[in-house]
């Protein structure tokens, strides 16, 4: 069996190493638990990674550097999401590099998963965006952040950002009424979870809508999953458990 060559990462001597390793090396321990096939050695400002997972772990450290340099606070939750994305061949820095909204105190709201980034991009590019997914995926939170950002640019009611939340509980007639009343200069975001339909006889206006409207320009459907849940880890586990039962 061929042994992978060690990979070396040199970190600039500017205090960045402390942020990468975490207090008492807690980030390093988290990475080691996530990549048991890789051996990580730290000496001064040099990180050497060997083993079968060396390339992937080295790529993770490169991404961590970009996140810290981009002003992201690197805590265990952010690192956990970065690890998940690297394991899925996604770029954490590419996902989290855009501000949806920044408060007066400098706090930024940013996508925290690849699905959330697709959702934000869709809201920016389309007149109508459907955000469909389970609880905890940021459907409503990111839509409100986008709406507050159009507000901050001084838009009037003639150029509105409209959010229809919990849309799985509209009837088909109500959904059609909503969609056909969007005016010039407006954007609409429709959010919902098709696994939580409470409408009478299950006649949800959100179900199967993509088959009807999916080919219309300026309209996008973004589906979020348990991988996009940014609440406690147990929420993603609960979503996955229900999905297994549905199958």
C-alpha cells in the first residue's frame, strides 16, 4: 500500500497559529478526532500532516487561515461546520465569505453552509425564491436578514421584499393568490417545510409546486437539508431520523 507523503503548512508568525489551534489546542484536538487517519505535528509556526487524510487536513488548515483572516471567529461550531464542508469537498471560506447583513456594531450575518449560500445567492438573483427545508436551516432568518438589508438601502413599499413564511400551510389557491400579486421592483421569498403540513386534507400550496413553476426565469427553488441545520447538532439528528422513517 502506498503511503501518502507528508504535507507541510507554514503559518505566518503573526499570532495566527494560536487562533488555528484554539485555547489549550482544543481546535487541534477537534480536528484529530474528525480525521483519525491523519497525524498532525505542530512545531513553531509549521504544521506537518501525514497519513491517508493528510491532503484533506492540510486543505482544512488552509481554509481556517482564510476564515480567520476574513474576520470569522473560529469557535468549535464554526470549525465543525468547516470540517463537514471540507469532507464534502466544499470550500468553507467560499461559503462564508459574503455578508448578508452587518449591524451597526459590526456583527455580520453570513451563510453557514453550502445550502445557505445557494439560498442567499438565489434571493439576490431571482424575483421569487422558494426556500424549502427542515427546521434550523436558516430559511426565515436569512430571508429576514435580506429584507432588512433592502430596508437599509431606503427602498419604499413600491419596491418591497415580501416573505411568506410557513408556506407549507397555504392552500394551492392561497399560494396562487400570493404569487400573482407581486408588483414591479419587488422580490419575494417563500419558506416552508413540506414535512410539517397542517393544512386541511394535506392540500398544501407548496407541495409539487416546483413541477408547475420550475421552468420560469427569475424564480428559483433551493432545497435545504439536515446538513444546513445550524442549531444544536441534535436537531440535525432528529431531522435525519424523521427522513429515514419517511423513506
